[in-house]
């Protein structure tokens, strides 16, 4: 009985640590952030083909505002059978006891990319930004070159969330 108890505890410890997400402190251009690497959760879409009204998700510097606008417009993502999407994944994250994670804007994705070796994105992988390009496309950051591209919102890419550090 004693061996099985310790085996169970060991297995639970390993599983807990495997599922824990990686939080990376970053400082870029005088701004401090924490980034939450959610690449282990797999790739997800940006959030259906809903165009965000009034250009509310087109900020290149305010990912928090973009994320709020995306979630308001996309909601449960009913048009895509309720699939989980990048902004919602960040908004629902509670890692490190924090609940203010959001999908980064273009500029915030640059801050993440400056520390790219600390993230689990494959060399030719791509991460979503919260910056909308148009009604059917959003901007992504290509990990191999650091270039930005407009991609279809229903394509699936990696997610790295961010928050402003205290």
C-alpha cells in the first residue's frame, strides 16, 4: 500500500507539472510583460469570420482592447461550431493566479519575438496577434523570420498570451 500511494503521488506530481503552462517575464522597449506560452494546448483559430465592428480590434499596440473587442464580437464562436479561439483562450487563462491575460497586438508580438528562444514554437511556426487585418483575416507573427502576415481567421496557429507586469 505504501508503494502504491507514493507511485500515485509521483504520477500526479508529474502530470501537474506537465500541464503547467510556461510563464516568461519579458522587457522590451522599456515595457515589462509576462508572456504565457500556450503552445502545448495546440493550435487554434483566431475566431471565426466575424468582422469586429468599428475597427475595434485593429490596434497595433493595445492587445487588451483588441481582445475585449474580439470576445464581444465572436462570443461563443457559434459560426464555427463553438470552437475555442485565441482571444478567448487568453481571456480564460488563470495561470499564476492572474486573470488579466490577453492576446498580444502586433507590437506586443514583437516583444514576445525578441525572446523567441524561450518559447515552444517550432522554428517555422506562427503565433496569432489580436490585430485584425480585415473581416476575414488577422495578423500573425511568423517565427522563422519575424515577419507579419495576414492569415485567414479560421486557420489554426499557436497562441502566446501576454499581460502587463506589475
